[in-house]
C-alpha cells in the first residue's frame, strides 16, 4: 500500500517552453503533497507543500510564478515548470501523506528527470 | 533552520565489510529521523524510521541508532554486499506536520 506514482519519468524540453509533471497517490488519499528538487550529487530540497484544495506554500527562494503547483484532488498534484531554462534541469520528486497511511509518514514517488535544452 | 550533514560523502568498501554511515543535525528538537536508500536516477526507498523517543531500529543487516541530545544518528550495515551500493540519505522531521529535511547523502560502493 501507499504507492505514489509520477509521470513522466523523464522529459526533455526546449528552453522557454513549459512542462507539467504529475504526481498521483494510487491507493490512498493524499491530503498533503510535497515537491522536492534534487540537483546532481546534492540533497533533496523542498520546493513547496500543498494541501488539497489550498494554495501551495513555497519555500524561500522558490519562485511561485515559475513553479506552479496544483493540488485540486486528493489523488493528484501537478507541478508545472513555466518558461523552463537549462538551470531548471533537475530531478523532481513528489511525496505524499494522508488518510489511510502511517501517521506523518511521507511516501515518495519515483521522480521525474527534467532536461531543458 | 535545521541542517542535516552526512559524513562521509562517499565510501568504497570491499564486500563483506561492516560499515557505519554518520548523520548529524543541528536542531535536536526532532519528531523522527529516517534513513533512505536512493539508487542512481531513482526515487527513495525507506529503510528505517526512528521516533524521537527511540534509541535504535533494526531491519535485517541494517541498524540505525539515534542520539537526539547530541544531534547524531548512525546507520550500521553488516556484511556489506555489492547490492548495497547506492546513496544513503538521512532525513529529519521537526514535528508530525512538517516535511522531511534531507542531508546530501553518502554514496556507497561495495566492491565484489
């Protein structure tokens, strides 16, 4: 149980375009979702936290107009990277917790590799 | 702000060796600490979770200890195998409602 999926697993886009990454909780209702970013050989850095039906809370230094997060349902959150640039190339990992899971446990998706050319 | 440090950054050992990975955190007011494994280009696999009231957790060849007052945790891997090669991440949570804060990880290579 407590499976989180991400789609796509990898994506290549041209500079200036937008790309959307989906995060789904497959067997539980995700009341809270977290989006992390990981650069090569670096740690996972929290970008934002979103509660279902509410606006996301962004960490300091993360541009909310560039990284649009939507958490409109209890099983789906999306991260849209707008006007992507090569420096946005990274590994994006979502994490979810919610009803039916262990208390306060976070379940992680497999990640999405974004390459901006 | 919580900072998590992992030492060493990389480690290479021969197969069969026992090894210890270290994790330290600056704010001892944590709710729990968790160790993860990450294979190259992949997501995270949870290995062990230690609540703040616990001193250690064991799973198979893995043993994690927690000394909350000193802000330290260790992950002990017994009889290492090539399949243990991965990056090991340590993460802490301040309270039940806050997200995990990660260290940079230790890249482990076990040589056959």
